[in-house]
C-alpha cells in the first residue's frame, strides 16, 4: 500500500510483525490471540498573539497483544503492549500477556469475536490524504487565522492561540481466526480561541475545523473571523431569572447531547445496568420523527471504517427509527453479556447522523420563538443511571425568533428521558464533531436556573 514515504515501516512490515506475534502466542499455548500494530506521525503548531507558542513533531508506534487461554465459559484473557518493534520486545509482550491471562479470573464472555462477523473484503474508504505541511507554512496558516480575528475589532484583546495540526497514521489488526487487515489514515485540524473585552467584561469563544483532506479544512481567515465574531457577540452577557423554557442546542452542543445518548446506549453501561436505556430496545426513546443512522462506509468520513477494533465488519444501520430504539452500540464482550450480537462498535460509533426533520438555523430560531439558544456547555452533570441532566451553559436569549441578548452563568436541567422524547425538531444546519453529525436540536422544555 502506498504511503508516500511518510511512514517508517512498510505496510507489509506491520503485517509481518502482527503475524510474528500471533505465531509466538500460539506456540506458547494461547487458545486464541489478536494483535494491533500501528505507527503515526505529525506536526502541530500553535501561535498566540502572532508569536510561536509551541511546535511539536510527534512520531509514535505501538504493538498491542491480547491472548486467550482456554475456552468459554472458562476463558481467561490477558493484554500487554510495547513501543519496541524488535523481535525480543515483541516476544516479551506476548509472554507478558500470557502471564496476565494465567492469573486472570475465568470469564464466560472473554475471547475473540464470532468468526462469521469478521470483515471479509475490507474496502478502501479513501481515508488517507497526507498534508506536506512544513513548520513555517503551519506557522503562517496559524498567524493568518489569528490575525483575521484581531482585525475584526479592537475589542478582540487576547487569544488562547491558533493551532494547526497535520496527522498521519497506519495500522494492521490481525487475529488467530485468520483476519488481517489495516490501512493508513490522515486527520488535519485548524482551531482558534479568542477573547473579546469591553467595559462590561471579557468573553471567550472558539471554532475549529477538522478533515481527512487538507483542502477540505475551513479557510484560515474565514475561521478566524468566525471565531472572533462569536466572541464579540457574547459581550454584554446577562444572567436570567430561573424559569421553564424551550432550549435550542446549537449544532456542536447538540452533537454533545447525541454523544450522551451513545454513552447510555453502549455495551459497558448497559450490561452493568448503569444506564437509563437498559432494556430499551424496541421502545420509544426519542420523539416521533427522530431518526438516527450510522454510516461507517462514507468515503473520507472522520469516523469511517470497514471494520471495528475487533475486526468485526461495520454496516450502515438505523439506530433510532421514528423515535424507536432499534440498536445499541456493542462490541463482542458486551454483546455476550447482554445475549446479543456485536454491532461492530468496538472502539466507538461510526459517522452517527441525526437525520434532519427541521429547517436551517434561522428557521430553528424562528421555531424556538422565545427561549434559550445554548452555544456552550460547562461541567459534567449527567447521571446515566437515572438520566438526570444538569449542565452549566451560556448562549443567547431569543425573542420572536431573533437573538435578543447574550446570557451566561446559567444552568440547564432536565431528565434525558424527557429531553429525548421532547425534541421538537432536528435542524438541517449539520456540522461534524468527531464521530457524530447533527444540526441544532430544539427541546420543548427545560429548567433554566439563573438568578
């Protein structure tokens, strides 16, 4: 596989290392084993107030080995890893994993995934687009981004820095069931956080862009201006009196809310009974009209993958259909604990999309009418066991479908059961944040605690 000379090891060398680890484990008596071999490199630069703050060149590599002794229900499992690719270090890691397995408690759910679920013909999803970014060029991009924010207004007084990053990685995953595959990936990043100030105080805001392809990143000056505009718009923020009102989550904050759903619907929390969504398959969890889909095979997708961290084939699926929960997020271990089948979710979800059923952002403001627009969430006040939700927040009070004034130092609270079922609309103003894609989300009613 071509990698443009960016990696220390050829892809076939990673395969050979994985095969060597598997063979050694089997020679020493492992019933089953798997191995993950990876390397990565990149450049990250941060500029603050025009001066270079940090320059970081990273080059990493790792081999992780998991071995299984015995068969279910008495299987015992151990794991070890190393950053040394020598034959001696690889052998020591295998032996360490076996030593751990011998002392582990038997586990009736341990072991490799079911062979029938493994990916058989992993396709090329176009996930590798290297960026020949030099240090001086990176500094210049960051400076242009930050300068665009400062040029907006003398009220942009300070900066937390503009950052530019170009990252490249490749891996091979193999197991004793005969699976061996891997591919290179790229991920590039541009961000800025600035501080605006006037006689009433200071306000901070930020924005970022991330893409597999360098050319798909936001324009540096445009991103800088937008981050600056967001900070300026928050000047003069007020507190609100405590009330009940509809809440519109701006798209990035809606993506965080979607992430809370993923946590509640994920295997570890489910089999430990640490989620309010336990035993919820086939039930109305969201409002009618809300559909959530997973699209793991999108070319260039930030969370695209033909298989998960266990080699299980990923597939497009509908997780929530018209409010009804149709699927969880399960790896093999959690699936066995629950008496279900892996959903190809070991390592996380893949391009999870909240399908829009509402208008664009302006239309969502009009639909909100009078209420709170949340543009920042603070703290971690989410109880997945009960569904209780309480987060610090900042944003804007909206009157007549128009932003009236910025607000701060408030708390929004509710219960996730009620919030999900009370979603009035999912906007078409889609943004991608990590492995999730969604627009703004309007919740019919929440408690807003202020003065």
